[in-house]
C-alpha cells in the first residue's frame, strides 16, 4: 500500500505541474507605450471546507466583485481570482500552490496554514510572486528568509503578548500550554514562552497534540496535565478540531471551579463560523477567556456583513469573522498594488527560470513554472499600501506587520460572549476600545489596565488560584531537621505531629491562615546523633524528595539558588561569643575612662581656657592682677578648679563670662562621661582574650568554634577566608561552654561564631560568656519550598499576617522568652573614651575662645590708636615719653587698667587739668 500511495502522489504531482494556464489576453490600451492587460490573475489558496475557508471564500468573491465594479481601481482591467482547495493537507496544499504558480498568477492569497506557507514561501521567493496570507500567523514567517511573504492578519507574536499580559494581570506565574504540534502551534507557543519570561512567568509543561488528534488522544493528554500543579491552560490549536479539547475537558471534569482556560483566536473563529455558532460550542466552553482579532466598528464592516449574510443565508449573524475582514482587505490590497504597479508603467510578463532549466532528466516539465519579471516592483507596491479597509487601517510597519495590532478579550458566559476588555500593543489591557486610545494621550483616564469581571469555569466570579497540589490527596512531605541541641526551635515529640517547637508552631499557625486546606505530614531529617546539615536538607527539597522543609533554616545566597524561601519569620545573623570575667580594680583604674591622648588634650585645654580668661579679665578684674607669680598661680588654679565648678574668682567682663559659660558646659559633659565610663569599667566584665571584634579574630591564629550543620562554616571559609584548620565543630551548648572554658591553648576555642537566636539561648544559661561587637551578617529564618512554588508566596503572606496581629510575637515569647540570668550588659566594649568622642565639643569651645580674643584685641587696637593721638596733642606735658610704637610699649599699654585708659582718653588736650603722664608713678615698671 505504501508503494501504491507513492506512485499516486507522483502522478498527481506530475499532472499538477504540467497543467499550465495561458497568460492573460491583452489588448492595446497603451500607457506610455506599455500595453495594459485586459485581465490579471491572482490565486487563492485555502481549505474550502474549514472554519476559516467557509469564512473567507464568500469574502474573497465579494471583494473581487467590488473591485471589478469600482471604476477607480484597475479601470479597463479585470481582476480574476483562481481558487485552489488545499483540503487540510500540507502535501496537497503544496501541490495546489505549484499549480497556481504554473498558471502565471501575479500574486497568491493565502494559504491559511502556516505549515504550507513555509513551503510555498520558498517557491514564491524563486518566482518573485507575492504571497499575501490572511490567516498564517506563525511569527517565524516574518523572518527575512521569506521576503515575498506578506501577512495581512496579525502575527501570533502579538497574540501571545496579549495572553502573557492577561496572565500577569491575574498574577499567575505558571501555565500549561496545550497546542497542536505543527508550525502554527510551535511558533505560537515559542512566542508565548518569550512573552511570559518578560513578565516573570513561565510555561511549566507543553502538552503537544498531534495534528488531527482524536478524542482518545486528547483525553490522554488532558488526564496527564490534570495531574500537574498548574491549573491555567493556554489552548492554541486549529479551529476545526479545537472544540474537541473542551468537549474532552468537560467530560473529565476539568471545566469546573478552580480551572482557568484561555484560548487564542481560533476559538472565536470557530464560534463565529456558520457550523459552530450554536449552543453546543458555548456549552462546552463556559468560563473560557478567549481572544479575537479586533475589528473596529464601521460602516464598511456593516455593509460587508450585510452582503455576507445575504450570500450565505445567515440573516441572524451579528458578528463578522476577523478572517473574513482580512481576506476581503487582502483582495483590495492586491488590487491597489496592481493598479499602482500598472500606472507606474510596469509590464506583466514572465520569463523562464534558468535554475529549473538546469534540472536535467526530469519528466515533470518544470519549465511551466516561470518567473514574474517585475514581481519585486509589485511587492514594493504591496508594502507601500495605506488605505482603510474592513479590518481597519491597512499599513505595514518596518518589520512587515500590520500597524495597531489589537485583540478583543472575550468571556464565554451563558449563551453568548461577553467583551471584558481589549489589548493592544499601544495601551496594553484596557476596557476602552483601542481606536479610542490611539487618539487619546497616554496618560488619559480612558487608558487603564483594568478588565471587567469574568465568569470563570464553575460559574464563579472569584478569581481562581491557578494551581493545586498535584498529589491526589497525598499529604505534603515536610522535612524537619532532627536536632540534638537547641530544641526550643525544633524537637521530636510523641504527639500526633511527631515534632514541636517554635518553628513548628509558626508553620502550623501560618498554614491555618491559608484560604484552602493543606494536608501535610512531618518527616524527620537526620540521624539523631548530631545536628543534620541544613544545606543537605535544602538540597532534598530541590530534588523533590521533600515537598517543603521547615525549621531554623537560615536564608543564605547559596540556598536561594536551589529553592524558594518564605518571608523570614525571625531575624538572624552571625555574632561572636567569647569568655568573660570580672576585672579586678588596680591603683590606676581611675585613668582608664580616657585614653592617654584624651588626658593630654584635656590638660592643655584647661590651661588654654584659663589663659584666655586671664587675658580677658586682666585689665578690668583686680583678682587677675598682681605679681607675675601671683598671676601664674591664679591662671592654674582657675583652670583646674572649673573641673569641679569650685573656682572662686569672679568674671566681670562680658567676653570672659561668655568663654566661661561655654567652657563650663564642656566640663559638664566631660565630667558626666568620665563618671559613666569609670562606673562601667569597674562593674562590667571584660574579655579574657584580646578579642576586640571580628577583625582581631580573623587576624589571630586562635581556633574558632561553630555549630554543626550551620552555614557559619561555609561563610567563615568562603567569605572571610579563615583557614579550615582553625574551625572546631561543636554540637550543643554544653560543648560551647566547655570549649570556651578550656581556651585556645588547652584544646578549646578562643571564640564561637553562631547565629543570634542560638547565642541568645546559650547566654541565658551561661552568664560568664558574652558577645563581642554587633551582628555582622543580616538575615533570617524561613521555610523552604521548590522553585516557583505558589505555596511559598501564600505562606509569606500568612507570616506577615501573623506578625501584624501579634501572634508571631506570642509564639516567640512562649518558646524563647525564658532567661536564666541578666543579659542586658552582654554586649562588651572595653574601649576607653577617646578624643573622637569629644572633638565636636572642643571645637565649639575653641571657636568661642577665638571669637572672644578677636573682639578683645580689636578693642585694644582701637584704644591704642586713640591713646597715641592723645599724647601727640599735649606738648606741655612734662617728661612725656616717646610715642608708644614699640612692642614693649604696646604690652605696657595692654597691661594698663581699663579705667586708667578710659580716664586718659576723656581729658581734653588744652584742658586746665593736665595729667602728667610722664610722672614717676606712671613710668614705674609694670608687672608682667
């Protein structure tokens, strides 16, 4: 039978190729010397008895009649369309295409099949005949490999972008694609995967249907996908057999509540067709969301719909198939292109294909396939099209797609279809028609991303969750670490759950808040001899050995690459623990609150402020005058007595009081800090080892302890570059205490690095150990789930709810609030106060002194100038000294009492009472 079939196919191929049509007769209606043909032929290639074929055949016939009746297009030239039936066969379709091309057609409408379009595109590339398809939507046909392929429908690239936007709108992350396994199906689903990836979603499973699949094959595939987690199905099949998918789904109970079905535009074509426009089609698709290529409401559309109803006797049809609109516009596109082609003076002529002539020894008479000489010029006219058709504006973008792609989003409910919104590449999702948004600003209120309410499968208005547990009633296997220490978090129990603890109670409380029931069972992980490796537990989750893992599992980078974590339910992080003892006081303990540098600065600052006050008070205050010895003693006494606010000298000048006020404030702060620091040093414990923090621990060579199973080991080795030989594994709090007591020189450790929750419990039982520094890693504990598990997201929401209503804190207090000793002072810091703690105060004090001195010396300078001028104007003064121009004389002037200078300046130069400035009393040596 196989040999006979091959022979029949060969004969059929031979007959189709040798049957050629004569070129159209021409008459002499010359245009610039080039004869205009009386008839031009174009071909049409589609399956007559199909959903799309029944929609486009009358539309093509009407379009040809309208073109020939229009004197403004192809005047004097008749347009003829030669139709060939592909009979839903890729092989027959290819043969029919070759037969059309052998009839010297100058363009071909169709095919409707993307698979046939791929094959025929190679032939039209060779023969330079434009291939204008009104139905082939495979995105790969837009590649540069097919320059003569013209798509007058919308590419599935845009349709899958619309589907991905709907998925994102309802916040579903995983979908299952059900598609026909041919060029049309594969191309569309590939585009869907790319569009979903841009929106952080993905296709978890691709269910392939063989072309022409029977009901049994469809049911087998649906039963397989029904066992999976996702309940969001994208159906991308052929309109002729696609309804069988929903019929089988309904028989399997998959059209009930909880399921989501989204169909591409094949379903709208099937429902709009004359065969399937009945109650059976809508009965099997209740709750389905589907897309339909948007055709704007217009008078042209209503006119064509009226003609089609009269031609097909469908008086009750109120909707126009988008394929009918695109087919009608395709004929007009070809007519306009041919008109411009002929008007430009181009000739319709064909020539022999030399490549086919080179084929020797063939009996197929391939020379009947001839090249359209000016096909590239006709193609150019096609790409330049710009007119308003039934489907809207017919114009092409630079990537050879129609402008303004848009889809209606429909919902099957009751006995009809509901429009719940629209999608366009301009505005995304919207409840406003796309043609209205193109003319409105992008920030217009008519442009929004909302959709109307949907009636989902099961006649419910509540949005489905989009996933279920794929376990057929089996409980989730929850891995729980079998700890041998710190059992407050997780421990084995004889109760129904088999485990209990802080982490277990948090999980159970969170799971109880979910809006759906979750069956689970706890499975212990570990040998019970030592704490298990938490990285191994996470690995088991990623391998699907466990469905989830709970417990004190730290969220770290390496683990997040394997699994998804919930929202942290408690804070964590690594911190250092070291031994501590009471510091015995010594004779010099009172010096420890300040560093040596701080003491030196304080002494200098006391003397400096005393000197400044002396300068400011010396001229006006008798307590700051006297012999040099007395004045030096006064400065020293005044300076250091201010430390205790015991200075006996009064300040009389405004500048002196200003400086003293600022200085007393500084002294108050210094005294308070000294008292607090000394009290802390005499009462708080200090480290026995020389560990001041993480840096000193890393730079030392002392052994460091860590908890068995913790991520601390990997962090210390990989992040801090600590040698593995320095690390000592410890299993329990008693092991911690023993190792710290022994110390690094006796087989123990100098410090332990562990997570904060463990350390808090350890310090509550062992008070002679303290933490050093602060937590140096920030993190938390969470529950682990497989990647992209929707349960992780829902549990995260539940944990946040527990935190907000206070139940999380209640659980924490129930398990972890017990303390054996006071740990308020556990954070050790033995550093003395340094200059960095007070430099701000000292700067303020210095500025106050500097400002006071500047004002003081400015006043001195002014008085000094006036005083010199006064002396020059009094010639009769006896024994008048020389003009005060030397440094010594200036110092003498500064040392004068303020009252004497003012009295001298008040006297008139020719007054009756003249002061003898040069008297012996005034010229006596002044104290320094």
